[in-house]
C-alpha cells in the first residue's frame, strides 16, 4: 500500500493534491484542523471541503484533524503509517503578513516548527518518501522592489534590459532584506526543508510560489488576491487596494498546474531542490488589471477604494521564472492564464458568491 500524506488537505492546494494522488491510486491521509477559520473567520472555514473529499473518495481518504504544531501527535501518525508513506505534500501554513505581525509565535510555530515536525517524522519513519513543500516567493523579502521598475498606465514593469526581464530566478538573494514576520517564518521552513535534503539525503523540494489560486480558493482580504477580487465583484463586497497605485503585479498559477508539478516530482524526485513557480510571463496581472477582468467576466462593477499605504512585505512586481523546473521536467506545461483562471472561478462560484 502506498500512502500520500497531505497537510492542509482541505485548503486549495492540499485538496487538489488529495484528488490528484488518489486518482493515481494512492491512499491519502489528510492532515487539517481548519486553522484557516481561526486565521480569517468563519467564512473561510474549509470544513465543507473535508466533507466533499470524503464523499468523493470514500475509503481512499482518511482525515486526521491534527495540528501540525503537535509534535507527538504528528509522530504517532507517521509511526502508525511507517514506510507505507511514499509522498508527503506539505501545504499547511499561516499565509498572511498582517496576521503574522499580530501573533508572531503562532505564525512561527505553524510555519517553521510545524514544518520541522513533519520533516523529522518523515526522517524517522519514512525516509525514502518524497517530501514536497509549498514555500513562497516572500522568502526573497522586498529585494524584488529594488529592481529597476517602470510605471506604466495599468502596471509596474521591469526594465526590459534587466537579467530578470523574463522572470525572477532562484539566484536572487534572500539576505539583507525586509521579509515581514510571515516571510521570515517561511524562510526558516524553506531552509530546513533544503537542509533535510542535503544533510540527510532526503527527497525534498521547495516550491516558492507566487499567487497560487483556483476555483476552490477560500478567499479573504488578507490572503487570496485573485479569488478575493472576484468574490467581491460577484457579491458586491467593497474591496480595498493597498498602495502602489494598484499597479503592483503578480504572476498567478492555477492549482491544477501546480499539482502537475508535484506529480512530476513524485515520479522523478531530486534531493534538496528549490524552484520558483508561478504563472511567469504566461500568466500575470496587476491589481488594476485584475479588477477590470473581474468586472468584464462578472458583468458588474466592483466597489473598490484606494488606501495610500502599502502592506509591509508587499512586492511591487513579481513575475517568477519557471525555467529551472522546466529544465528538470521538460514535459510540464502551464495550462491556465489569468483570464482562464478568473473565468473558471466565476463559473464555479455562481451559486456560492451571490449578491
């Protein structure tokens, strides 16, 4: 029996991973205690996703409502499953800059200590398992904001002669920069995942994602940019744009395209790898451009206002370079761009996101 253990299994990326690897014939253990409800309120609860996974997969899915900060509980679960675990997909996290600043101990315990608990349990009980970690582009702090950027009508853009004109590579430094406490806790986790790969020879990979999104994203103002813009447009909820004239740029990757990356790694793992992953030049937009697209797709105007103060740790321009991953896995392709992502999001949530 081969088992995939997925943390954050009721979240956007976690639930997609559950479905993908169950579809490949693995039994799946989902670890999720609905902390998203704690972080962002009742409307962001993912309990309904657990019910859907159980209904869809039956005996192929077992849910464990364990907090990844509970080292003993995590170790017991791994000890029970042992070498049957062939894959660990770690997506559980506290994902907000603002929330981290309010509760730094909780943020660090979830993001950094929780990751260490999972790494050590993997090393002790299933060291041959592939370990995939969803890191973040925030490990680079605000270094991207020091790139030579040019203000255009609807977005910021990089000087076309710069070495990162095609996207930011993994050779950007993560040092001497303002990370935010969230970014710092993810740096700790990211480096630890790498170290378990290098020091212990484990099959670990870090994916430093840009905007990870999809139709099942439980959007909130503090996290989930594209989904939250679409949700506010569809429901008539006021939306606030924070700083940079709303021209800050994000690349966006659909959850399905990201899970495809995970499958490639599972089939042909490499130790201690680090990948920037996102929509790249194929799929990116500014906040202003996202608002316009959402309004066109939904057929209604968004009630938005501008706050002339940017969030700490916010990137002015982030377009990642997927070249390293594509070189290692040349059959992988992006399928969704931003318009396709937003259109699918609208169609999937017509019955849930109503005025």
